[in-house]
């Protein structure tokens, strides 16, 4: 009788631990002392790749704005911008687990929006999961959920935060 009850409990606990480990493990963690000089986001592929001296050193799977197709046109459109920008700041006190600020909107983005009388938007970031929900881990990538930002797991944003100096170029492709 005890075996009939204990075996399913042991199997269930083992599966839960395996799922937790899978969703929270940062595979192929970068060594200390590495810095990158370029980030490339491929929206259609759901990937963010990091480079050093022209060599790709790691790729992460990401979640984007709720409407991932097309470039950001205006504030509140739930789209992730497309173009070449810079990482121009960081926020350790974000509502999400760490945030690297992207220099969107550019002067060109602002001019385009102004010609049609709208705001281009602002505060586009690469960030982790909303504070208090980090337990979701890699499952956050099942659907695009941000307001136009680029989201990683908490473990991944910690690594990207560590290796990305301010001023790093980020190219966001369709």
C-alpha cells in the first residue's frame, strides 16, 4: 500500500524538479571577464545573439511585444522596434528583473512619428521576468507578452547584464 502511494509522489517530485531545473538553468554560462560589443535580435526567429569581435558567442530565446510582426510605430502599439540602437542605460530597480535600456526612439523614429502627429514611444528595454514571477522561467517564452520590450529569463538577463557595457550596439531585425 505504501509503495502504491510513495512511487507516484517520488515520480511527481522528480518531474517537478527536472522541469524547474530545465526552465531555470543557464546553459553554457559565459565566463567572468567576457564583454560583448554587439547584440543582434532576430524577431521572426525569436532569438537574441551576442557577439564579440564579430564572433557570435551565445544565443538566447526571447519573448517580444504582444504584436511582434512589424516595427514599432507609436507608443502603446505593443510592437518591438526594428533598427540599430545602443544600450544606453540600465535599471536594477525595474519592475522586471533587471533592465537594459535601448536607445529607442532614434531621431529618425521621432521624426517619422511627428509627421503623423503621434508619439513614437519610449522605455524599450531588454529585461527579465516581472518581479515576483521569476519562477515561470523559460515558460515565459511560450507567447510574446511584453509591451514592446525584449524579455529573457531572470538567469539570462543577469548574464547579459554582466557582459554588456553601456554603448553596446543592438540591431533589431524583422
